[in-house]
C-alpha cells in the first residue's frame, strides 16, 4: 500500500533534506519551493523583512515501509538541526492514476 509523505522544511536545509532522500534510496518526489507558513516550533516564514525565510515542501509517494523509514530519517535530521525546522506527515493514498 502506498503512502504520501509530505515534508515541510526551512529552505536553508534543502541540501541536507535531499541527501536524506538519497540515503533512503528514494528518487521520485515532487518539490514545491519558496512556500510560506508558520509553525509552532519553526516560527513564521513569509519571505519579507519582518518575517524572513521561506519553506519548501516535498511530496514522496512510497510503499508503507519506505514511508516509515523516511519519517524516521526526518526525526533524526530534526534532532541534528534543532530549530531549523523540518516536519513530516504521512497521508493515505486512496487512488493513484
């Protein structure tokens, strides 16, 4: 069964996130760059002078075991980077066309 992992992270750690994907042997993804948002632990990123910084989103469709492995890798990276901001969500995929 496929799962969708959505990872939101500070654009400053893009290289680390892509290295993490490679280590997890996941080559297929969709990346949305330069998104804005606010998180309880990561703060506000609106790309302006008052709230500088932006986030990226990464969508990865993967088998359930690979999705769990990816989320574990996100937890590990989050532990290393602290407040830089990275979070992952596992979503069900009901249909893929």
